[in-house]
C-alpha cells in the first residue's frame, strides 16, 4: 500500500506538471484570465479576495502541486497501481467537476464552471484530462518498475 501511495504522489507531481503546461498554453492563448490556483490562494490569504497579494504565485504553484500529489496518491492507493488510462481520464474529469462545480466556487471568487468564462473551463477540463492520462501512465510505469525490481 505504501508503494502505491508513494508512486501515486510521484505520478501526481508529474501529472500536475503536464497539466500546468496546458494551463499556461491556455493563458497565453488568452482563454484563462487568472489561473484558478492563483485565484484560490488569493481568496484564502488575508485581505481582499480579489486583490493580488505578495507571494501568491509561488504559493499557488506549491498548492497546485500539493493537491495534484495528494490526488495522485489517492489514485495510486485506490487502483493499487493498476489504473488504466480511461480510468485516469475519468478520475481527472471527476476532480475537475468536483472542484469547479463544488468547493472552488464556495471558497473563492471563481464562479461555478457553467457560469465561468468558457475558455477557462475548456482549458481546465482539457488540463484535467491530461492530468488523468499522465497520472495513469506514471503510476503504471512506476508500479511496473517496482515489481521488476522486487
């Protein structure tokens, strides 16, 4: 179980990096506005929830990777390292839906997905699909390598 937890966390970090590439591309294409992790951190930090704060970019990156690693660890444990790509895609989309139709609008200044800017939610949905694919592939490879080494 510990191996699956660790492999999932490592896979989650790799998958978050891949997802972040999609998010940066979406921002450069003018589809995003502010990045959701930055908006979430901005809303949590003391002060006005819509005003930029010192260090929010670094904190947002750290929080995004922590969330991605935690979600990856859960995936690794739930699938015992055998989560296939279609399951990874469903998992990534479940995280997107649960976040942007659930806790994110309650916590931050971002609206629910159905009322947000269409470009941001298209990028975020695509990013979560990439996360799921990368996560499943990474966890499977790490588990395979661990099994070969044993």
